[in-house]
C-alpha cells in the first residue's frame, strides 16, 4: 500500500487534489484508516493517478475524466479514444476563437496607441524630502518586476499629480504604492505626469538619500535626474506606459485585522505551509477570525470563503517593506487581492494576489 503523500509525489497530483478526487468519487483510495482518516492506495492505483494528472493538465472536464478512468482498464478502448479526440477538438476550437479575439484586440490597441498621448511632459522640477522619498522607494522596491518579457514593469513609476508624488511598482502578482508630498515645484502646472524610472537608476537614487534635507527631482524629456547634496543620479526613463494601477487597487475588505508584525512574521515563518501547483513556492493559508485575529491555517479548502492562500515569501517581503510594527490586513474572498495597509498612512500599502488552492 502507498501513502497519500507517496502517491502525490509519484503521480504529480497534490495531496489536496487527491483528497478532492476521493470526495468526488473519481479516484477513491483502497483503504482509509477509520481512526485517523488517512488514505492508502494500492500500487496499481498509481497508474490511474498519473493518468488523472495528465488529463487534469490537459483541462479535460471532470465528467469526461470519470469516463476515461472507468474505461481505461477495459479491453474496448473506443470510448477513451473518442473522449480524447472530442476534448482535443474543443481545445483546438477554443484556440482558434482565442486567436480571432486577440487579433481584434490588437487592432483596437493599434487604434488606441495612435490616439493616446504620453503622460510625460517636457520639463518638470520638484523638491521632495529625502527621508520621505527614501521611505517611499523602500516601500515599493520589492514589487518591481524582473520579467524581461514585461519591460514596462521593470522600474518604479513616479506618478506626479498636484502636491502628491506616488511611487508604484508591480510584477503582476504584487503591487506596492507609496505616497509622499511635494514640497515645491518649478515650471509644473499641477497636471498629472508619469515617468518610469528603471530599477538600476531607482537604486542609485535611493543610495543618495541619506540626509534630512530636501532633494530635487527633474524630468527633461526622457531624462530623469535626482540631485541630493553634492550627489547626482541621472539617466533615461523607460519608453513605456505603465498600466493604470488605480484600477488595480482593491476595495476595502470586509475582514480587517490589525497584526503585530513581529508576531505575525514568526507565525508565518514557523507555521504550516502548502506548495503551489508548480511545487516551487510555499503558500500560507490565512484566515481572519471573528475576533479580528489572523490565523495561519494548517489546511484550507478552496470552497472555504474565510481562507485565503498567499505566496509566503511575497507576504514576508511586503511586511518588511512596510516598515511598521503594526499593519492592517484586509481580506475579502479567496480570489480577491489581499491589501496590507499602514494604520497611520492610507497612502502607503501593498496588494498581493491570492493563490488558488489546489482542488
């Protein structure tokens, strides 16, 4: 007999997936311990589990998977071949439809690009406080993308509007926003201006921000400069438009919890974890209890609306970047982003995308 852990490891299905397929009657273990509830599988079931994993990766509907497994060991394979062929045709048809829709979307994008104007202006010069700008860069730096396929995310967005300067970074899975006030400006009329400072230049700017006095940030065409005392960091901005991050911001969650960062970090580092579907990242499953405390759960079910799974490493990075002893966590649903806010500064926060729990 093989344990559920051994079967999961050798089949490519997660433990939670095997539990789900047991409950669904698709792959029922040969024996379940009546005391502990632990599942055991016969050696011959490993082939079925591997077959199930392949069908799952191919996106076959559960109803068809049941029929394939039920017919796999028989002498007549005609039904299995027909089910595989029918599913492949559905996938090919879906791909054809997707290509058609993407072609139409690209045409719309071409039209929009011809009409859109850049949010950058010819010349902008601002004065900001060095400690405030340093704190803002520290808040967002961890969320900058390193994906070469998405160069528009490979830097920090400086979003200037009126008397506010927002710094923003995202790698699609996490989003960080920080706000600092503009102390003064020269030749700036208050209209919204955006520029993406590439990561190496943003790091060079951060290295200059050690004093307490003001620093000067300038934008001249496609060139950005930060002057701090006798030091200067300058370079070209990225020639891309940053996505409209304001549309990505979550609404206030209906479950809010004030957490002590040190205690919460310890609970994450020592608490239970689950693996994501690729097996490369550790997930923490969180739940906000009725009394407002946050629990790191030992297990979670995709149907439990009170639990949210998140990349543990990303969450630990966000806690460190926030730079506060206490933070507010907002959770809404397993599929909704998690917001991490500073209780004393609504303008500085992080957003983490949840990770779908395995079936």
